[in-house]
C-alpha cells in the first residue's frame, strides 16, 4: 500500500499552492481552466462545469 499526501492553500484569487509527496506546485486560473506548474512541467486543464468532463495537456517538452 502506497502512502500519499496532498494539501492545497489558496494564496490569491485564482492562485493556489499545492504540496504533495511528489513535490510542490502552483495552480493559476479560474475554477474550470487551470494552469499547473510543477517540477514535472506545465499542464493546462479545462473542464466543463457539472459534467465531470475535462481534458488535460502537457505544455512544452
């Protein structure tokens, strides 16, 4: 069984800092269109409200 830890703290409207076992990251953007920046790269996520449908794509390399 793997141990996982994750927490998120909103620091400004539309900006949150996330800390997990894989390292820290920053999420920028409104609720349904986020840009996540971490040591693994930059990822953009867009979702359709109240449907559970989302798409996520790595940006850059």
